[in-house]
C-alpha cells in the first residue's frame, strides 16, 4: 500500500496496509516511533482510508504531540531488539531472556540490566559481522569498541580500530551488518571515494536499503534512555 502524507503543519506520514482479517478501517499510532498506520479491509478503497484519517486529524496530532522525546525501557514498555519490537517483561530468574515477542529482564534496575545485556549482544553481533567482512576484504582490524554516539554509527581509525554505536543492535540485523561492512571497508579505503563504495559492495552486496533505513529511522534508536 505504501506511504501517504496527511497535509498540514507539520505534514504527517501515513502508512497504509491491507488485512484480510480487518472488518473496518483502524488507526494506530506506535508508542515506539510515532508511526501512524491505517489498516483497511481488502475491498475498502484507499481514498476512503485517507478520508477517514482526515476526520481524525486532530486526534492524530494531539497524540503525536503528547509523545515523549525519550522513552525509558521499563517493565511493560516496548523496545526493538534486532529490529523486532518486544515487550519488556519481568524475568523469573536473574538472567535476561529473549523470545520472539518479549525480552524478560530482572525487575530490579531493569533499564540498566537491559542496557548491559544489549551492549553484550551488540558486541557479539558486530564482532561476528566484522570478522566475516575483514576476511572477505583480506585485511584484519585491531579491535572493536562500543560507544553510545549520536554523531555517527561507526568509525575506523588509521590504526585499524573499529568503533560502533551499541544501539545498532536495536536495528534490523541487515542494518547492523551494513554498518559493520562500511567500517571494515575503511581498512582498505580511508575515504568515501568510488573505490571505497566499491569495496563495501564487494564484501557486503547492495546496501541502498540499509542506508535508507538508517536515514529514515536512525533517530528513533536514540529515544530510549536507560539511565
């Protein structure tokens, strides 16, 4: 169905999707990233859904304005882990446990425990990806450092030290893999020349959709405040 725009100041992006199970048009605003989604039955015209959104414009804008700039990942909240939104629930034991729809965290100091676990998961995923790309490139890296940076998702020093934002583990796996390939490619080309992008494509493959995801959704990964 694709994306549409609800005109106004500011304009609001609308995502339309069809569902064979839907019996009427429904409207949902994600508490995670503020995405406005219209779900409509298969036989309902698209224009009817857009007209419905216009009748709900005041409601949509009031809810978007009320959304916090930051979200604290406490018990009962939602957070994406490797691109999949999970509900944070209280763990029975002392370990963080990931399942398809939930992430179970010990209730005491849940945000801090979750952040620590996410950093370790990020390190594991990034190290594995970098190992594979470095082997394809034919150049080793020196070490991997994780930080919580807003200005960049990764970097590569002239000595071969790689740095990444641990928040990449919140993004889909293919996005994390692209950033890993991007920084590893700098081991051969310390620039953003055509030769560099050729190395990225050689060791990773096409990357446009991953770059676009980061451009469109990257800011959302910084909404979560763990301390």
